[in-house]
C-alpha cells in the first residue's frame, strides 16, 4: 500500500529539511508545492528525494491546493492514504511507522491526529532545527486536530488541514500524534505573519477566514515589522516554562 504526504510551503528554511526528512521515514512519497519561497526553502527541497511543484498563486487557497495535491498523489503515485501536513508539523505514531499504522485501518476513510503545540522559551537548547531545540509543549492537545485520509475521487481537504470531506463519513483516531512548532523566533514569526496576511489579501475568501493573519498584516503595515517581534515576545514566547507546559521533546 502506498501512503503519500502532501504539503504546501513558503519560506520555511529553518525547519523544512528536518520535517521532510522525518516524513520520508513515515510514508512512501512526499509531494511539496513551493509557494514562491525566497529564503532558501526551494534550494533545500531540491536536495531532497521529494516531488516538487511550483505554486505561483499568491492567494492562500489552501483547501483547493491541498486537495489537488491529494488527487495527484492518488493518480500519479497510486496512493491509498494521504497525510496533509505543514512544514512546522512532526507527525508520528507510538504504534509504528505512519504508513504501516494507516495500512492496518480498514473501517474508516478519515482518521484524526492529536496536535500538541510547542512553545519557544528562554531555556531552549541552541540547535540547528527548532524541532530539536523547542522541547516544551502545552500539556493539553489543541482543539483542532489534523487528519489523514483515504485517497478518493470525492476527497476534499479542508482549510488548515483540520478536516476532510467525502460523501458521508465520520473521523476516528488510531493513535496518530502531531507536534506543532508554529512560532519559532521573532524573525520567523514576522515573516510568517506578513506572508500570511499577503496571501489572504490576495484571495476572495471572507474576511473572517484567516482573521488573525489579516490582523498581523495590519499591525505590520501601521507599526513596522518590529511590532510583530513584540507580538511574538508577548504572546508566543516565555522566558521560563510555566505550569501549563511540559518538557517533552519529539521522540
């Protein structure tokens, strides 16, 4: 059975190699759509054994783009399961390789993965990859799990990779886990926020879709990029880990 992982990325040079190399140990095929990266992400991807597509579209139509990648995985590689992932996500299962875990699932077309957010702290070890330096995470999982899904002609990946739609099916959880490293440094957060705001501004999606990215864009436009560094330090970084965090590095 073929399992494929699909992702769309933009300017993730600090983490993309670690994430993709790990995903290559978990599935059979990795397909990456590079969305106009300028920070070296594309050059890193060129050195990895992955299928790369150029995505010149400025608008953040994630659902449509990820759905197309899922169908490409099915039609070109014969994938039976698809794992939609982001560059800042480390997928694994305590039961073994993700592809093997999914192969054993016969009853469900969609399965959910618990997502745990890691937090940048003032005591993080200095490493090349944030995946290995950011060992502190939230004790409780996020309320927005991720999904893996069977490849099918009627499959639609939803915005954010938090769900998938078929004609009529319900998700189940087989023990998949995602460690999430969304905000890693002031500079990375500012770049991600500005890119996100620009991408949503280039769509015709409702204003409430991507609301926080649009707000970060407004902050940057009115106060400069340094204001986003302040947002990172105020909301997404802690000097000392608090009681709601647990030291639990990726396995």
